[in-house]
């Protein structure tokens, strides 16, 4: 019990003393997760919208595929990306193994299906709701899509948060393709795993507290936004 | 008192419906219906539930596929130019997840209609002045329907299609909507509305189309219809009997 309390005390000390190593790890985590989330949104939002509003042969198969990919095991994704970008792999010439770029790619593979599937569900619902009105008004497709995305913006925040949550808490893939190299590819989750195995619980706990704080803060903001939107019947 | 002010509306009338049949899945909803809707008339489409009234309106608006027959507007088949001069108000209004003003702005943007002043005036006309920032889906039933009508008015339609526009509404909304229907008619619009309210049909309609089981049983002048309906089904319906 004393060890645990001591670890907690040390972890708070690390956080409040603005420990340099800690913040380097934190910033890299946010950078990798933020960029992978941004890129996944750039791919996933239009793709999910397309799947929601267009009818074509094989659409159901795509939806099943993306839904299944939502549960991809991170270590498997890490392994596949590793094989692709390792020196002997087809993309070995890029020289990105054990760099944040490889970590971003791995995280994108994990997040994009989440963004696509959830976007597709949300946009399909709103497009059905607006279907008759838009048909009657002869709303052009591009204006309809903008309206769907705009009017579903509060629901879409959930999608973005789900993607961010998956990215920031992920360890299996980034440790394989990033290698957990100090000052280069070390992020919060990989550091927690490493420091725990070394018995250095204070740093692991400090990072755990920060990780939880980020999750709590983003969820809190999101819930506040959704409550406000619900009150105005915007969701 | 409202003054007649005829607008320069695109002539879409007479609307000729010839042998129109519409299937939804395997169900025949409209069965070879034929009728003619005169210029600047207010036509009340009446009949029991499931008779095909709403689908009839939606088909005129181009929302439903025609399986057989045809509809012409001043001898021209329905096209986007014609549809752009029609406005439809649905029985259950679909309002965007935005505030009142943004709902109006959306239609204004889609239809390239200018003017904050026009929007302001229309909202005033439907009794929604000062509601600009109110979330549309928090409005009462009557207010929602009035906003839906306001969006339709923004289009300045030559043909206004109203699917039970006053069903279950409060007396204030009912009176206001009826006044606007008459005003739009005075301005030159052709209006087709479905209703279950016989008193409303008497108050507003110049013509009646009576539907039963996907067929038009009568199309006639409103006075003649209420004075002396030609079919036993229409007689029963006017007398409030249930048609099976």
C-alpha cells in the first residue's frame, strides 16, 4: 500500500514539476494520435458519407468489412505495417520503420474503419430523415452532403472522439512499428508498459494519470456539447 | 385586409393527370386515376386514410415513380424547371437540425432566393417573427407546420402542394394557415391540399377530388360536391360514415 501511495505522490510531483521527459512523451503521443486522427478523418468522413448515401453493388460487403475492421487487433496491424515498411518489405525504401510516421500509419489503419463505420451510420440516419424534403426541394448532392455533415456535427464529434480514444490508448501497434525508442518514438502507452516492467511505477502512474485526464477532459467536453445540442434538439 | 396582388408566376396549369398508376412495392396505390386541375384553383383532395391522397400529391411533386399514365403541367411533362416552381408541405414537417432562421436560409440558398427582408417578412406572415434563433425542432406542432409553410412560400411557388397542412393543429395555426392559403391563391398560385376536415374543404376549396381505394370517384366543383355528391361513397364520407 505504501509503495502505491509513494508512486502516486511521485507521479503527481512529476506532473506538477513539468518534468521534461514526461512532457516530451506526452507531446509526441498527442502529435502521433492527432495527426493519425486528422488523416483518418480526411479519409473516413468522405468515405463513410459516400457509403451512407450511394447505392452500388457490393456496398453491404464494404460496410461489413469496415465494421469488422473496427475490432482489428492492434498487434496484428503493427505486425502488418512492420512487414510492409521493414527494410525487406515492399515499402522498406521509405525508411520509416521505427519513426513516428510508421506509428501514424499503424494508428490510421486502426482508426479509419471506426470513422468510416460510425460516419456511415450517422449520415445514413440523417439522410433518411431529410430524404423527402431534399428530393422535393431538388437539393443538389453536394449541398445535401454539406447539410448532412453540418447537421450531424454533434454526433460526428462522438466519432472523432472514438477515433482519438482508440489512437491515444493504443500500445500494441505503435510498440512494434515505433520500437519505443527514447526521445524518438516513445509515447505514453509504450512508456507505461516499459516503466511498469522495469518497476518504475511513478513515471508509469504519472503517464497513466495524464492519459486518464486527457480521456476525461475530452469526454467531459463532448458530453457537455452533446447535452447542449440535445437541449436544442440538434441531435 | 389582404389585397389581391397577382404575381407573375410561371404557368404550370392546367395539370392533367391521365390514367396514372403508382405501385409501392407490389401494392397498387393509385389505380388509373385521371383528373384535371385548373389554373389558380384550390383543389381539396379528400377521402379516407389509405385512399392514395398523399401519394397522389407526392407523384405530382415528382417524388414517386409513375408506373403507368402521365402528368403534364400546361402540356409539359414534369421536369426540374417545373419542380422548382412547386413547393410541397408534408403532413409531418421535416425540419433541419438548426434554428428557424437557418432553416429558411437553407431553402434560400438552395433556390438562390435573395433577401433577409423576404425571409423576415415571410416569418412575420406565418407568425414566427422573433423566432429566428429558436431551434426549429423545439417549436410546437403548429409552429413547425408554419415554418414548413414559410419555407414553401420562400420558393414563391406556382403550385403549392399541402399534405394535410392543418392536421391536429391549434386554432391559431389553423386560421393562419388557411388565411395564407387564400392569400397565395389570390396571388395566382394553384393549390392542391389533402384534408380530412370537411369544414376546411368547404371553406377553402373551389374544386374537390374524392379518392377511395386508389381511385378517383369524383372530381367536381366544391359547392356541387357538398350539395349533391354523385357516388354513395362520397355521400357516406361527407356524412362521417366509415368507408370500408
